[in-house]
C-alpha cells in the first residue's frame, strides 16, 4: 500500500497523507496532469470520479463529480493557485452543486501536493488545510480520511499496469 502515514491536526486544521510510489516523479505527476488517469484514482473505489474540465495551470479550474454505488453524483471544484511541474501544485478544493457552482455552506480545503524523488521512486505529500477546525471535522465525519487513503492506494495498480504494458 502506498500510503505510509496519515496525520490530522485539528489545532493546525490540517490533514496530511504521505505515500510512496515505485515510479519516478514525472510519472506520478502525469497521473494528476491527465484527467483520464486522474479519474482512475481520485475517488475511492466505491465512488469513481469523472473530470468534466481539468486545467492544471495557475488560475485554472477543474470540475469533477464522484458517483456513489446508488448512482448519486457529488460534485466538486478546484481552483489551481500554483504549479511547479513536476514537483508540486497548489489548489483550493470545494463542494459544488450539480452545475459546479461552489456550495458556500461547505468547507473549502487549501491543498499542497508535493512529489519528491526517493531511491528511484516518489514520496508524495498531500496536505489539506481548512479555514476552521469545524470545516476539517466536517470532512473527517464524511469519511475523507478513509476515502482519500483508499483513492491514493489505487495508484499502485495503475502504475503497475503501465509497467506491464
């Protein structure tokens, strides 16, 4: 399993997940740059993602939805704030209505994803910071820690399939 650590800090309002992949930084970066690959690993296996738009440039916007086993759709959005290809990108991530309009009553996370070389592989750090401890607690209660861990753990399968091809 790629996830090697999960840390939540309500005082700092952060959730940090660290993972290690047996692939170079450039390959892991490509998963996040290509919306078709990202769809295969963004949501947990029970809630696959569909990316409608994906512009991984500063000022870019990404919209997506995850589909439950019952067919319900849960929409979200990203606003990309910084990109340092292939080392990191920073974005705000929030909940959206069915037309991808931000839902003001739901928390927004401010995210920094970093990818560092490590002995021929990559150490990825996924850090989400919330404006309030209550916002972090809301998404923890929704199962974001477990869902994100399951989603990240799918990446090994995609990388292994690439290596076998």
